[in-house]
């Protein structure tokens, strides 16, 4: 069965850093573009970042450029999101997505 | 960036009756290869988003045939032929043609 499982969320102070991970199983991870998408009750869904199968291309929404970095390790079937200089408006549920398959999400809360 | 505009933002429908959601993009979603990367997602309360429709009108595996998508260029529609209780949630259109990818604001469907 195909699965995406995110972890690494939590409470962090403004200006802090967090690294999210996503473990994939049940499919050939290295064949797919992978993305991070976030959701907040007030703003809905927002596409955050996407990475090509071999990691050679990456795209980011403007609001996270220079602060977030997406990466992957195909040998470990894993996707990552390094988040630096976190702000209160980065508070959201973060999903790993294919997008035909989504994980259950990991909650990031940025607050002092 | 491409702006995705959905209407209505909320919908109250009697069980067994049809429902329709409109999505308009600020520029054409036709990609250079001729495909149009317009998707529809459903997010039920407390659940991760789930893709229903890809490339305007293609249903994902397991999606009931009461869901259908149509449109072209900049104007798209999701229709539910007969609303069931399990359809309650928020529906999002999403464009995957232009970076950054983007979602509509979401349409909340409830049962009348």
C-alpha cells in the first residue's frame, strides 16, 4: 500500500529553524516530482515547494524563497523541508504530496 | 503569479441534489505540450486533501462517477450530480501549469 508519512513538526520560536521529513513507501519514489503544501484554516491550501525526481530542479512560493529549502534522498525514499527564519505566518499543517497522494500532515507552530 | 478564483465560497445543498463549483484562472492554463493542468481536490473535515480530478476532467482512482470536471483555458467547473453526506468538506481547484502552483480559496460544501 502506498504511504507518505510526515514528521518533524512542532513548536518553534520566531526566527528559529525546523526540518520536516517525509517517508515514502509502496511506490517508486524516485520516479516522481514531490512537493510540500501547507494548510491554514484562514488561508486554505498553499503550494510551498516542489522538487524534480533527481533533485536537479526546485521551485518555491515567493513567501518562502531564501528561507526554506526542499531536498530529497531517493536511496532512503525520503523528502525533506528545511525551514529557517520562521515567522508566525508560517504556522500551518504541512503536507508531503505527490499530488495524487498526500500524507497525514505535520503541524508547525511558530510562536514565542 | 496565476490567481485562482472560486465561486461560490460556500454551498448548501440538499442530499441527492446537484452541486456546481466554478474556478477561474487569471491566465490560460494550457501548457506548452497542449495539456491543461487543472486539478480539483476535496478536503473532508479532519482529513488530508485528496485529489478528485486531474487535467480538467480525469477522475482519480476510486472517485465516484458523480464527480465530473469540465472547462478549458481559464474557466473550469466541478460538478457533483447527486450530493451525498460524505461529500461534505472543502473543495479546491489547483493549477499545475505555471510556477508557483496555486490553489483557489476553497468552496465549503455543507448539507442543507
